[in-house]
């Protein structure tokens, strides 16, 4: 193991990165600790990928400072770099090479440790039946497993994971989550980026929410969602307009499409429809199938809504709790979209 020369595995101070006239990262600071999972989340264009690539040493920042295992990622010696595992979303894997050859090649870079870990990871990540398959013929989930195995084979002290379970079935996701938790319990510092908010909620000790190149909120899930109301998502069997749903809800409830892009004002059906048209610039022909209601209706309020929906000839196909983190994420995405249009 590399000597831990600082309390934090990763320290980022006032990081700045621009692409021509676009400032992708605007002076952000955060740290990641050993034995913890830090999730960096945000809508597309938030700057999270640029931030992580700077931390991995794949991009050079324009300003600020980064220390990983006490070293600048661009000038760190080889014995420090060998203790950093990186899993990219696209894998960066050669398409024509069999999975087993790639894993064997990466394992050789770590000597006896790599060989031992190679055999362990083949079994833990269920890769044995795919070792002779070229990368281009692997399913998306199996490519992710191979990329994860390559990142883990050196038993890293710091591990970067970009969408680690993308394309995986539920069984595989649970297995990978368990493996990630094991790495954390062994003291590995894990920096996770994902669009699966339930994954972040389940795994993360610390969440960093980014939008427009800046950190909007940071802390535990409980801390950053303390002031955010919960709600529910209802999915109907057919598209429905807000004017149809609104009479079944009290004025204390907010109603909005599941995409979170058009907030529908509370009040009577006519007011809601007029507000939707004013915000979006056009009517909502056909409506949409999925709607968010905030806060979550109590039993009596939901019973009134269900009766109203049934009277309107609609069927509720699915309903789920809208988590606090989901609500906050959608709000950031909406604000980012609004800023982009200004």
C-alpha cells in the first residue's frame, strides 16, 4: 500500500476548467475520504465529467489545485498512479480484443497481485463465460463488468467509477453494489458518478450535486435533501393533460410532468392549463403519461385523486415514491435548462 500522506484521499481546491469561451468548471472545492463513497451528480453539462477527468489526470485544469494520495495527478510517480483505479463509462477498451486477453494484459502490469486478482475478479464479476468474446460482441452490461475488473485488478486505494452498473440487469447491479461496499469497508476511497439516483442514495456517504460548473449542494443525502419535499410519480395507461388531473387535487399540491421541465401552478384546472401554455409557449396537446405530485398526498387526498381519475376513465399503471434526491436533481436540471435558454 502507498503511504497515506494526507487525511483525505482526494483534495480539490478552486478547480477551474474552460473550453474556449465555455467555463465548464467554476472554482469548485471538495474532498473524498478513505473508506467512503463520494457520489458526484448533476445533469448533463454540469461539469462533473470534466471535474473527474481532471482528478484522474486525463485533463489539465486551468486553475486551482488537485491532490490525490498527496500528489498532483499529472506528476504523480508510477507507484502512486498504480494505486488509482479508473473505470470510464465507455470503458476505453479495444473492440477487437477478447475480454480475457485484456484482463490478462492489465493483470500483468501488477505482477503476482494482478494474477491473483484477475482470477478472483473473473469469478466475482461472472466473466468466465465471456473471456474469449471480443469486446465489440459483449453486451453493454458485460462491457461494464470487464471495465470494472480492469479498474479493480490493482487493488486500488482510490477508485473512480463512471456509471459502473449501466446496462446491467438487477441481479448484476446488486452484485456490483455489494462488491463496491466491500471495497469501501477495506478502506478504499471511491468516487462515483451515476445517473441512477437510487444507486447514489444506496451507496454514497457524501453527495456532491453540480450544475452549471459549480457545486450547488454537498453533504450526506439526508443533509442535502433536508429542506426538499417528497412527492410521488404516477404513470397512467394513456397521456393525460394537467387540466384533467388538477380538479382531483387540492391547491396545496404541485403538479408537474415527470420530466420536471414545466412546473404547473397550483389552483383550478383553467389556471393550470393557462400557466403551462405560458411557460412552454404552446398548449399541451395529448399531455403526458407520467406526472409528479408534491408533496406526497396523504391517504384521504390520494383516495380522492384515485376516485377522480377512475371517474375520468383513466387507469393508474404504476406509482412510486419520488425521493428527495430525485426531486432536487430534477430541479437542478430544470434550472440549468432555463439558464441555457436565457
